[in-house]
């Protein structure tokens, strides 16, 4: 499929894309779709999860941006993840792979890990111009406000968007305050509501 897309581009399209950076390629209109997963308690009880999911880039500056993974799980509520990082022409990154906290999107591939005293989280997936998939697995080493010790939470985002040359970005989106989960625990933050 990639070769078909590359063959379909004109030289002008290639020159325009070369001048774009990570934020302009993947920002703007949020990716929307579903999130599915599971919640496995230490005693063996398992709950299958499903709901609405979205991925968006927000708070863009000249060299940094936040990426948010928003999920509204039926019977459980919202689980939102926000990661702030730097970007360049084709990549997004925070931390480095030799540290306990890193997250990167390079060559459309998502890879990351957050390790703290209370939890371990891993991320993998793909972010393309019109599709975003991300799998997150969290293991809670200590009890938190929301999850008992030993809980395993898995979320699989499957999202897409329709991007045209005339899109003006995330027009029509409003911001709202929600609890957000990050490498340092839970905080409150603004996310797009489109």
C-alpha cells in the first residue's frame, strides 16, 4: 500500500510534504475511532473494555507539541494519556531509550516505555497521516487511586481521519479539562473535544 501511495504522488506533492514537519503532518483534525482492551486484576478477574478513542496533537510550539490519547470506556469512564515532547521534520520524541521514560514516533512507528515506582507502561503502534493505531500496556506495581496493585490494563486504539489539502486543522474543536495520565501519574489538563 505504501508503494501505491508513493507512486500516486506528483513531484509537487513530494516537495510540499518535504517542507512539512511532524506537527503539520499529524496535527490538525484529530484521529477518531475505537479503543478496545482489557483490565486484568491480580486475582484473575478480567474485564473486556471497549469504547470511543481518539488521538490528537495539541499545544503546538515551534519545536514541541503534546500528543494525547483519549478513550471513553463503556462502564469505566475516561482514560486519557498526554505526552509532551519535541519534534522535528519527521519525528516526535521525549526522553531516550536508555532512560526509564521515553516515547518516540519515528518513521511512523510508535515506541515507548514509562517505568516508575508505581507502574510500568509500554507503547507500540503506528501513526500515519490518515490512520493511527497504538497499543498501551500498563502494569501497576503499587495500588493507585484508580487501580489495585497487580492490575494489568491494555488499551488498543484504532483511529483514522480524512485529510484533504484544504483542511484548516482542528476547526470546530473546543478544549475541555479532564484527568490525564502521564509518566508522573494523574493530573488535570486541557484536551480537544471535537
